């Protein structure tokens, strides 16, 4: 049975399900749909092989034929250490169980490391689309640092049967220029071989945690304005899909330009006209903040998928459903949710993934 979205959302349900955006009209966006490849992506310079592989992703799993995606990402074995990630469920040390969860959960694709997916590629690459993540921030270097390193080649991804590759860039970090350069080169090679490119457009710099006049610190790593610009950079290097965290606030540029400091370029209309916030970036409906991210994705020509976030236990399903509703109503293409699914028994993890998919299958939940 499909989940009851309104019931799961609880008190905030009506404010999410009935909200109508007053910023950029949905009529101006390039929205997901069954004809997305024909209507939008066929206009690009991507080869017929890339178009076919993108369509393969859209034609897989419970969301097949809708234009939406639900992807299981499990690269935390490197990003967050295998022990810390898989201690709740040691069965996921075995890569086969990661792929099984994606299939059982009805996902469009499974995303993981070169090592994980290569270890089971002959058994599963033809059964579910592989999205191979080729760079990571390993957390064994002491002291820990925020720097992505590539762990394999595009050729390896291609030869194991992957239809897509993924990478992360830490925009705003002191290594971001290097990451932009090599990811751009590797995306070009991936496109030459016919693979879809997916970019995790994350911001990372300690300066993005800003102390205000009241002495309290505010974290702007997931601010709509900063993440929106990261998305725009990602679209520039020809990411076919952009993964981004759901905005938690706005006003990153305003905060970083306070107290006599100067950073970047910004315009108050980013906050007021484009995101529904005040002139300092305070406030704004969650759907409008997410829509601002999509505006930076060439008005949706490059689709947005939001991440599911960390597992917190009992509230995971409600949080995942909330994120899915915001993404869909903003004009996004879906969710890529990992820890909430694999850090629980497989049956429960599959049920959570399917609950997310129910949001995108529910035709009563429309774009705001």
C-alpha cells in the first residue's frame, strides 16, 4: 500500500502540500516528466549513447516512465569510514547486499565506489544501472582534511558496464580549482564513452560558519544562495544531473559580506524576488529555497536530485518524505538517499526507499 504522505508529514503537511510558489513560476521551468529526454536533453550536445543511458535510468525501478528517480548511494565506506557506516548493519560490508537493497527497494540506479560495484559487476550490471562514484574524501589522513581524490579511471567505470559516473567537488575549498579541473576532464571522457555524469555539488569551507553580532554561529554550507551557485558551476562543467543538499537556510553571501568583509558577488533580489526571503536572506519557504537551486541548474535543464541526509532513527521516514515533497514540488527530479536506508534491516530499508518513491508516484502532489 502507498504511504499516506499527508499523515506522515504531520503538522507541517498542509504548508508543504498546499503551498503555491510566488517566486519563479513553474511554467518557466524545464520540469521532469516521461518525455524529459526528448523534450529537454535531446537539445544538448550529448551523444545518442548518453541519451540512451539516461533514458535507461529513467526506465528502471518503480519510478520507470515517470521522469523521476530514486537512487541508492552507498559510498560512505570511504567518505565516513566503513566501520562507522556499516556497524548498524555489518551485512553491507558485502557489496552484493548494497546492490540487492537497491533492487529490492525499486531504485532507478545504485551508486557506489569503483571497488564495490566492480566486485559484483558481472552479476548485476545488466540488472540495475550502475552509477560509479570515482572520487572521494577518505577520512584516514591525519588530521582529517576536506579534499576529494580520484580512486579510479573513467575507463574502469565503462568496462564494468556502468551507465553513469559520479563525482564530488567541494566548492569554496582551497582545493576546489583542482577538483573542478580534473572532474571536468573526466566528465568529458565519460561523455565520449556514452555515460551520464552526476555531480555532488557540495560547499566546504570553515568560513561558511559565520558568527553573528549575537555571538551565535550559523552554518551556511546548505544555504540556498551558496548551494545554488555551486549548482551553477556544476552545470557549467556539463553535469547531466546535480546532487545537492536540501537548503536549510539562505543569506550566505549576506553573512559573508558583513562586518567589513567582502566575498563574491551578490544581489538582494536573489533573496527577495528569487527565493522569497527578506533582503538579508532570512526566511523563505522550503519549496522556494529549493526552487532557487533549480533556477541555477539552467532552469531545470540540468535536473536536481536532493540527498536524503544522515540516519536519525525513528524520524527517518518522515524526514525522507518531507525532503521528497519539497524536491518534487520545487521542480526537482528525485532523491538520492543512502544512510536512512542501509543503516537498518534490508526489508525496512527497502520500505523507506519505496515510501520516497510513493511521493513521486502520487499524482496529487504537484509542482508548486
